[in-house]
């Protein structure tokens, strides 16, 4: 697969994962995933496949009506026999359950999974979509999932870094002054890469998947621009500020001295193993520096750096459409939903700019005092 792009390699890997999961699921699940293949990306289909596996594993293990045969053998009638009671039990099950690990390192071990309301809602929506397909295909008579209300989502404040925390994070990536001896040994080898990567997140708001997919050939330092592949495969040109250009240029000087493994020659960001860095490694990298720069914000992730950029851009421009465009949101409503608190703050600030000259007779020194008669 050395002649394929990074995006094609990722898609191929996900397709194989989907097929592997489907081997243990009802035939209807395969039919559903094939039906949506043209209109959805591989990431979305893989998420559906994982959610369907969790659902049918639950039915087989926890619901007596589904325990007599393996999920692979469930037919359309078995699927249509689902009840609201089954869905209610599944919703409760999702709050805490155990999952068998399948990776090479942890194979055979179990991991406790805890889902909160947002994750539970997404998993229930996956089941709704599957049953909607079955109903519209006239394979079942009713869509029972519509009778089960989805959990209400309680919006939380968006976690982001302030200016001082941004400065501390970049400084720590450059110097490693507050790291342990073990951490600093690695940091000394990756400081320029880490500064360039963090600067790119904070200066452009790209997603972690977009970051790891960047190639050297995608960078144009003369224009302070780079080509990014968005979710769904669309490509756009984004621009970065001079500070980011400087950080990338310094890293590229170091990158030229590295001989990457075959198939990773054009990858911009490399791991210490000289291969394209993974999303998990980037997430751990961000968490490591954030723990020092913002110790009271333990859940800082690459997506939170994206939120930090979006916040700063909106505060500087007040242009929600620009923020949506740069972030790659297909709808400005998505952007407005996430940054509604900033919109409200701007509306509140309007009261500071317009003042009225009130007639003196209408102003009383003591509002509780009765007027003279």
C-alpha cells in the first residue's frame, strides 16, 4: 500500500475492521452498512459497526429472549421482536459494562466502559438508524426505537486554554523545564516537532485526524498555507500565522535529517519510531503538556485546542461564519451551538456602549421614596 495516500490507507484499514466486526453480527447489519456506504465515510460506518456489536452482544448476554442463539444467526423476525423494555435495559447497561480487549497488547483482558449521556445518546441513535433502515426496507413492520426517548443532553461549558496557559504549554514543549527526568529525555528529541504541532493546533484549529494526515508536500511556507483533508475527504487550503510558520520551518530543518520508514517518507509529523505519528500519540502528547501548563484542566485534548483557537478567532472577529468555515463545519448552526456562550457575552457587552440622556425629572435619588403630592 506504499503507493496509496494516507487517507486511502486509513479508509482501507477501517473497511477491513468493519468487515471483521460484521462477521459476528446479523446479516441485516452488513446490509445496513453497505446501504450507507455511498453517503457516509469509513469513520462513521466503523462507529456504527462498533455500536451495533455492543447492542447485539448486550441482547445475547443480558436478554433471555435473545440468548438461545448467537447474534450472527439473528434473522429479521428476531430483530423485529425488540421491545421498549429491551431498549430501556440497554440504555442502563451502557452506563457501565465490560468489554473484551482485542488488541495485541491487551488481548484476552476486559476493560470497564463508562458512558455518559452524550455517548449513550449517540449509541442509541446508531440503533435508531439501523431500525429506520430495516423499517424503510420493509423488513420489519414497525420501528420500535422511536418509542424510546433519547436522553437529554445537559450542555457543559466548553473547556479551553487562556492566553497564559497557551504560553506555558508552548514554552514547556520547547524547554521541558518542569518535566521529570524520564519525560525530558524524550522531550529533548521531539521538542521542535511538538512545538510545531501544538502551534498548528492553536493557530489553525485543525482536527487531530487532519493533523496526523498532513504531508510535507502539503506545506507551502512561502504562502504560509497548507493543504488539509477534511472529514469526508474534501481538501481545503488553510493559512497559518507567522509564528506557526516559524515553528514549522524550524521543525522541517530537523525533519530533513530523519530517514523515515518505507511508506512514511512524506509524512510531516513522525514518531520516534520514524513512522507517521498516530492520533493516540498526539492525544497523549497534548495531555502531557497540558498537565503542566493547566493542571486544573485535566481533560485538555487536541479538540480542546481546536476550541481554544475557535474562541480566540471569534472574539477577535465576531464572525461566526468565518469560524465555521475555518473549522470545516458544514453548518454554521453547529458552530453557533458550541460557541453560544460567546455570542451571549457579546450581546451583554452591547449594554456598555449605548447610553441614554434621561430627563432629570424622571430620576429620583431614592427610588423607594414616595413622590410628593
